[in-house]
């Protein structure tokens, strides 16, 4: 019986038929889905699909809308009334680990507001609290003594001389440095960042010395600034100082690039001046990129008394440096070292050598040593480096007591020749890497390896997801992608709880997009119902619209830079949603710079301006059901059009149906 075109029936019988049909569809969905569909939420105003067997919970127990979902990635947005705290993902296999989220700005400046010249020059000591709010050339070292505060307000550009140091002091007597023993407050804003740069016409790394936060300075803050073309962009340290002195700085929402080294942290204590010192930093929400050597370099070295380093490196993008992060710990004679760096929730990618390199050393003169190195590397996304993580122990003989126990957990480690490398020069001392609950992806055992153990120690890599799909997870640790003594007594599969490795960004405000990375996060049901009463329910295969269109300059204002014709099927499903999507098998936001137009019979029936708010914004677009009904069985034209001039581009695009 064709239930859409039946003859008249009595109302009770019609209700019975409808109820029976409803039950048949529901039972079919349950049987065909490997995971129960928890519900369908339609929101045409936001074009968001927030239905699946997956739930994302932000702090304050706030549920988040799911914009796009795959087994290893969730696109979502910060829900209203969220606070800082933990984010988790729940599916029908359980609830994930928690990952820290901070409500706030993830803004990073660019060089568009950098001045080209200066109004005044300065060098020497600043003897009283001072505010700079103009463009200044430093012709030599500038020193901020203990008890004095230098404040640099937004909109200022500070130039370092590239031709020498008229004070001939500091760490480099031929380079200009800003040396802080007191307090430095850099107060950039999103509309008016602060810029530190070289005065050279043709700028290059090492033109000037950089900013030094020295012993005794523990209250300096650098916020929303750019630091470029220095030998060391920011140096925080206490080095061989009689009586010692702690050093600490807060660096956030800055771009630190084109330096020899981006950020250095040094705690060096020697005989006879040694004393207990603590050096660290809060390095958060920065872009640290394109530095010649290291993005972040830490060196803790102690020969008498003790030294501690405990920086917190979180929510940064660290990319295209020589090495992303390098941690070096060593001790000798009567010195004791505690290295406790925390590296959390960073994107560390495409660095020339190592993403993260950690080395622990004993003494070089057989005088004894005591190096305790226990950094924590967790919730990071590491890919595209020569080695994503490199761990090396250098005992230098049997006279020391090195304790090297790095923790590597909750990371996505992928797409590199080497995932994790464990190596040593000798078999002395304690070397026990803790490698657990990670996601290892894209290691083929031919040109790339997940873990390489070149040491004499046995390494365990338990409770991890191996691969990016349920099939790969179920196979466990792939032996051909492992070199050396590496064992996995337990692993995660599709029946395990989901695992979150990273939030990107880890700091955001209400409504801003967030991507959650991990494994076993679920997927949006792509259910194409079979011909159950096929006159009523018909599936629709994805329809290809266009490949990605690379960005180029417009040829004319309101240029139509792409056009295609597709045919809408005569038979369409009578429920669900129709999406414009960047993927054929999942809801994925699309973008056109600037506008997409759908025409039927040469008349515009649908349009969306992605650049209505000046900057093109990707969106998950629902094509109204009534419009799809009008277009079924017809050829329609889809055009991409420029609206505002400048450039044009577009993402890949499909028309898909999701029930």
C-alpha cells in the first residue's frame, strides 16, 4: 500500500497506520545503528547539529552544541554561562578524562600595528616608576632595578638598536637589551598590542638582544605583544648570582617569532655562590614560531645547593622552530636539580627537529650528581616534527643519582617520522618514562614509527589508542611501528571510554569555536534507511558540489568565480535535514569568500553571505526542507560570488542528508 496516496480511511484507522509506521522506523534505526541515537535537535538559527550518541560537557555542567563530529575530533562552541574548569565527553561507552578549559581571550596580535619609526630614544637605568606609551628606540641597554616598575602601554613600538649597545653592558655588550630586576608590565590590548622589534631596515634574528627578566624579578607580566628579531626574545633566569634570587614571569597572548631563541629559562647555581633558587614562568596562549633554534629553551644546572625549574607551558601554538621545546637538566658535585616543567594543551607542529626534547645529564668530572627530572607532557597535539618527543639520558658515569621519569600521557602523537624516541648514552641511573593513554596515529612501520626505544630499559606504553579507527584500535599496538623493547599489556578499543587529548583553543569566550581532539569520540549518525515502505522513506546519496577553491585576488567586484549544476533526486527523504557540508560523510562547516547562491529556473532561491561580519566565517548550513521539496527532480545552479572585493576562496562542498 502506498501510504502517501491511499484512499480515504476512517480517522482511527489512519492514526493506527501512522503509529505502526512510526514504530517500524524506530525499530529499524535501533537495529541498524551500532550505537543508539539519543535524539535529534534542530536549530535553524545557528545551523548546528547537536545530536548523536556523544555529549560534550563544559564547566558548570553546561552542555555544548556539536557542530561536527568524527571518531577523533569534535567541533563545538563554548556554551553560554560557562566558567573555567574541566571539559569532558560522554558516549555510550563511558565518560572521558577531564581536560582543563579557561574562559578568556585567545587573541594573538599581528604586526599590522607596528610603527615604522620612533619619537624618542633611551638607554641606561630607569630609577623611578615609569610609563612608556609611545614609540622608542633603545640605543643601548635599559635597566629596571629592583623596586622599580616599567609599564609599557598598548600601541607602543619599542625598537632595539641593531648597530650596537651604547652602554656596553649586559649579557651581550654589543647588543641592546631590556634588563629587568624590578617589574616589567607590558599592557597590550587587542586593539593596540605592544611591539618589540629591530630598527634595521632589513630585519633578521639576532638584531638586538631581547628582554631579560633577571633574579629578584617575580612579578613581571607581558600581555598581548609581539617580540621579534632578538637573540633571545624573552630570557627568564638566575645565573651564578651570589645569594641567589628567584625569577618568574607571566607571558600570555603574545607572538614571539623570528628570534634566535623564542623564550629561555635558566637556573644556574655554582660554587661558592650557590643557594636555593626557583625559576619559572607561566607561558600561556602564545604563538611561538619561526625561531632559528628553540621556541622555548630551558637549562637548569647546579653544582652547589639546589635549583628548581617549574614553568607551566599551556595553550600555545609552537611551530616551525628549529626545536619546539628543549628541556636540559644537569648537576655536579654538591648540587641538586629538580626539573618540573608542565607542558599541557599545546599544538606543537612542524618544527625542524624535535617537537619536545628532554635531556638529563650527570656530572662531567666524576664529582657526583643528583639530577631529578620529572616533566609532565600531557594533552598536546604533536605532529609534523622530525621526532615528536625525544627523551635522552646522559649519566656520564656511575657516580651520580639521576632520576629521569618524564610523563607522557593524553597526547595525540601523529604524522612524523618518529613519534616518541627513548635513548641513553649509558645504562646507569633511573630512567622510567611513563607513556600511557595517548593516541598514536599514522605510523606505517616503514617510513614512520610510533615508538623507538634505543635504550637498554624496558618501556611500557599502556592504555593507548593505536590508530584512528575502531578497526585499528581493536588490533592494539602495531608491532611493525615499534622499534626496541616496548610492551603494551593493555590498550583502548571501540568499547573503551572516549579519550580527550587536547582542546584547541584551550582558552575561549562564550560562543567561540572549540575543537576537541582525541579518540573514540563517536560520530554523527549517517543513516540511510533502506526501502522500508519505500514509498515513504527514501535515502539520498551525497551530491558533490565543488572542490576546494584556492584563494586568489578577485578579477572584478561581484565576480562569479565558480558555478556548477547539480540534479536533485525526484524522491527525497521526508524527514531529517539537508546540509551543505565540507565532507560527504559528516556535517562539516563550509565557507565561501564571500557568498553562495542557489538558483532554480534562473531565479535565486537561497543565498548565504559568509562575510557579512567582515571576516569570512565558516558555517554549518541547513537547506530548508521546503526548498528541497521545491527543487526535487530539477537541475539547480550553484554559484560562488564575490561581494566585497579583495580575495575569493571556498572550501570543498557537498549536499548531504542526515536523518
